[in-house]
């Protein structure tokens, strides 16, 4: 295969792959069939198969059953929780979280857009952290709890608890204790189910459910994963919301955590043990229900059972997730190129500690990567220049031996050997840099550090397309994509400087690629466009040095 065809194939492959990079998600494993008893009902659920509770599942501890006043018709109150990191509203109607706003992040770049809100729910039984016992959350009546506080205000690294209790019609007393820390996005949740009956044993399953919908209206599922995920058996599984249209997805046992992920934010539930099952299903619209179900247990008279969870609601920032533990850091996943993207993210944050501008950091990372590949790139460009010089000799060989392809190939190989040139040497640098490019692509498109991070001038958000507003709206664009146009111009100049190989028609096709790339990049994050632009400038400098070198 001629060198120019190889180069064209690689560049076109890169163009196609750029918009089609996220098709390699693990496929769900079909769950085992099973049924579970829910006290009064028996149906397919995410709980283990129905069985008689064994000795180790019967709760034997004596309980001091609290007295809970029941006021019929009472309306639940909203409890406001303020910390340095978030503002939460917890309702006594069902005990779930009604609102959760992050204080360090806004909905949009404009501060007037308000704080980033991860939870916006209207139905009490769909609120995150809704707990039910014996009946599945969608079927259980919504209890009204009574809280011991009407508000919580934390500061200076303080911790505080909120206790809520209710008595169910069955006589069970349910207590919820939520523990908040001022300097952490992690929330502790302990739910205790106490059997106040003097003689009746009760069997059931503890369910904890949350319902999520996309954190952002601009989510593009075609390129970046958003939706439910879980970590089990030391493996991350990401479930596409579209897959739930065919029916619920169930996973059993060995559950380390289950979450709902956006591009930059996530909510996660970490159970106290791995002996839980998970049921994921799609509700109306884009809502996704995540239900954790415990083992079937029997609560004997005057005893209780406690379910403990850790809750995370916050940014998908690697350092923060590492502090939480439980392998929650694995939620920051850059796909096939994770092993390259994670070190580059570390380098980007390291540089930001000294130069607090992520745009400058991207430029420096680009320079460092270019220096690493400089010897290989230099050799590849030199090989291309040599191949250009050999074009007349190659043409003579083809004309001399005509249709005798075997003889043409033999003479060509002898020519390459004589001049010590590799016919695909010019393509090798591009092949080696493709994984690096895709790692950077995933990194710059998904890392929360670049969300609303300014560079300079009109580039005020490195995670958004660059637009310079010129006083009127440009159709389909709004503003002028200045950086993207510069990138396209630099790519065109690079093509002009690259030694031509092959016939004129092929050369014209190659010169059209900068136009294609410009249109492809026009809605990409400006951070990614900045990387490609700087990389082009460095390649132009390298090509200039090669072109000025003495002829072979």
C-alpha cells in the first residue's frame, strides 16, 4: 500500500472515531431469576430468592422501642441543612431529600443561574433515600416522620445528626438517623426498624430507593456516559438508560456501591455490606429508579434491625472520591484510555497548583506531550521528506515495469533499502499519538476541573465551545468560533508545509481535511480545541525545521 493511502486512511479513521468514541461499554450480564417475600406480597424484585430466614438473619437484640406520637392528618415539615459545601432540604413526608444544592458550583456560567441542584423531585415516594420495609417503595404508603430538629447549620468542620421517627400502621417503629459533616459531601444514613409487638415476629426486606433524572439538560449521551452505574466484583458497570427501555436490570450480591452519574456530578449509595441486590428501571420521562434491597430478615418481638448506608452527593472529582473510599474513585472513568488520561489529569492539576489557569495548563501539557514524541515525530517527518524526493524514481519504476506488480514491489523495496527510508515512517508518529489524543479528548470533555474554568478573553469556560459574540447572533452558532477557526487555519498551513506524496487529486483531498476538522471541532469543548491548535503550531515549527534541513 502506498504511503499516501495509509496516511489518508489513518486521518479519516481519526475523523470518524472522534465523534464515535464511546461504544465500548460493558454489556449487562443476565441476572439470575428469583422471587422474594415482601411480608404481604410476593413478586419478582431485586431481593434474594424467597427463603425461610436462617439463624443469622433473625435479629435477636433486645430493643428499647421508642415511643412515637402519631398525629393523624399531620403535614410533614421541611428541614433545612446548611454546610460549607451544600444546602439540603429534607422532608418529614417520607424522610427523603427534597433538594440538594452545591455551594461551590453554579447551574450555568452566569452566577445569576443559581447553585447547582442535584435533586429536584415532586413526589415523596420518588425522593432520594426513600426507605420502605416489607413493601417495595412504589407500593408502600408514604409515612410522615417527626424530626428532632427543624434546621441544621454546620460550620468549622462540625458534625451533626438529624433523627426522624415514625410508627407504621403495622406497629413497626422506623427511625432514620442522618449524620452530616461540614467539610464532606458524604452523609451517613442509619435506618432502624423496631418490632414493638410483644408476641408477633415479622419478616421483611429493607428497601432504599432513589429516583434520578439528568443533572443537565445539555447532556449528550452519544459521546459521554450518563446514567446509572454500579461497582461489584471489582468491576465498574455502566448501564445505558436506553437499555432500561427493554425492562429493569437487576444485579445481586457483591454490591460495593450504586450511583447515578452525570458528566460532572453524581449521587451514590454505599451499603454497609455487599449482601444487597440492585434493581434499575426507567420511570416516566428520563427518570431512573435505583432500588437497593437487603436480605429477607425476621424481626422477633421487642427487637430491631438496623440498615446502614453512606451517601455521596457531589462532584466527580478524583481527589474527593478517593477520600470517600469504597472504590468510589472508579466512577471517574475515561474508558479504554483511562491509563493515559489519569496521569495527564494528575499533571494538569499539578501545574494548576503553580499556575492557576487551566488553559495555560493545557498548553503546557501539550508541549510536554509534544516533547516526548519529538524524536519519533522528527524521524517521521524526515521520512516523509525523503519519500517526496524519491517520487520521481518511484514513478520511473512504475513506468518501466508497468503491470508487473511483483517486480515493481521488488524494485521499490530495493529503493527504500538504498535510501534507508521506511514507506510508512511518516504515519508512525500519528499512530502513536492517536491513543494520547483520545485520552486527552476524554479528559478535557469530562473532567470537572474544566467546568466553567476561564482561559482568557472570550474563552470563559474551557468545557464549552468557544464563542466570541459580535453584537448579533450568527445562525446555528450564536457567536464567532474564533479559536476553532484559528485551529482550522493552522491545520491548513500544516498541510501546505507537509511534503506532498502521490497524485494531485490525492493532495487536493488532503487539503480539504482542515475544513472537515473545523466543522467537527466547532461544538467541541474549547479546551480540546486549544490542545489541537497548540499541537498544530508545534507541528508547524517542527515541519519548518525539517524543511530547512539539508537535502538528502
